[in-house]
C-alpha cells in the first residue's frame, strides 16, 4: 500500500528559527516521485518541489532545503531563518507507479505557525 | 497563480441537491485531476481524466461523476448531496503526455462546498 505519514500535526516557532518538517512514506515501487506542497491561509495548494526516487541529492532553494533518504523512506523539509510568511500547512505527497495514472497520495499535513 | 482556474469559489447548497464544479486546466495540460479536502479525510484523490478519457479513479462516491470536454475543461458533478460532502474541492492539471510520473500537478484555488 502507498502511504505518507507526517507525524507532526502542528509546529510553532519564533521567527528566524530553523524548522524541519518530517515526511515518511511507504511504497513497494522502485520508481516513484515525491512532492511538497504549501497551503497558505488563503487555501490554494502551491507546488514547492518534486524529487524522483533515483535522485538522493539534497536540494536547496533559498531558505528551503530538502533531505531525501531512501534508506529510511524519508523526505524532510527544512526552512532556515523562518519568516511569518512561511506560516501555512505543508503537505508531503507520493506519486506511485501506476501505469498511465497519476494519483497523489498526501500526508495529513503539518500546520506551521511562525510567530513574530 | 498556477494557471488552473476553478469556478465557483464558494458554493452553498442544501442536502439532496446537485451541483457542478468547473475547472479549466493550464494551457497545454492534457490531464485534469479532482481532489477532495475535508477535515476528517484530508486530501483525497477522486479521479483523473487524460485528454477526454477517464484514466484513474480513487475514492469517488457513486453520487459523484466527472467528465473532460474536447476543450479540456472538466466538470465534477455532485448529486444527492449530504452534509458530509462539505469540503474543499481542488482541481489540478499536468502536461501528462503518456502518463509521466514526473509530471507535476498544479492546483487551482479550489471550490469550497458547504451543504446545509
């Protein structure tokens, strides 16, 4: 079965702190893709990153970085020097191998609150 | 702005009624996906259409149906509405030529359905 677990339901930090959002996934597929999406208070889902199962290089984009470890089935997301605008619900998602179909399996989300 | 449009933004209706949600994909995208976001179920995949044909089905109720038209816009029809159908309904689109796993799904702003 395909499953994504985001064990942290809510995180609250003070501005400028670093924060890491955990994501653990389950799949028997050898080829799959992982995603992070952000849902700000306005409600839309904003794409942040896509990573395939064969690329374990960490990725950094400004204050955002992602750590993919296939050995532990984890794809964690770190925000460095957090800002109030980072406050949102963050979702990790898995796109498993289903011929011709793409159905994202989402975690339950982590609500991140950055306090000034 | 993802380029995916959804109408209406909000919809309030009564139990037993039928509603239609509309989605226009990003220019050039062939696949359209529908997801439901509710407090108890989280983000759940409902159905995917690719170039007018149904490609994948998730936990979509029999009371719900969808279609994708020749101009690639899609409609999600919800009938015999129940209180539990109240949720945020997202449409997403991707290029998805040949069902590429790597294709990123870009989400619209969602339609918030309230059933009274």
